[in-house]
């Protein structure tokens, strides 16, 4: 889809409606908006005197922290996969070498 083919999606966050445009699945945008709304409502319930900007900044910090944690976990998983790949490659080389010796 090009820019002209983007679909409008109406979402509500903190009781305020937004019309967003997406070239992807509108349901995905709606689900993301619902998640952001839920997070911001939880924050605003714990800080009832905070204005919407303050709530939005706290939500952004929370999401940034979650992203950083996910990136850290992904990197750890990549490292583990890399180590296992090296181990399997070494085992395969040993098997090939021992098979060559038997012939």
C-alpha cells in the first residue's frame, strides 16, 4: 500500500479520540492503542493529579524500559544460539573427521 492507500483508524486514548492512518492491519493499530490507553489509565489512576503530558511521558518511559529489556533478552538469546551453533559445528566436524578415518 502506498500513502494514498492508507486506511484511517479511529482510536481512543485517555478519553481522547485520534484518527490515525495505517497501511497495515487496522486491528493491530487498535490493539496497540488499547494497550497504550490501558497503560496510561493505570498510570493516571496512581497519579491522579498528573496532567496528560506527565502521564504520557511516564508511559513512554515505561515502554522504553520494556523495549530495552526485550532487546537485552533478544541479544542474550542470539548469543546463546551463536554459542550452540559453534558447539554443533564442532561436533559435526568431529563426526566428519571420525567418519573419514574409518574409511
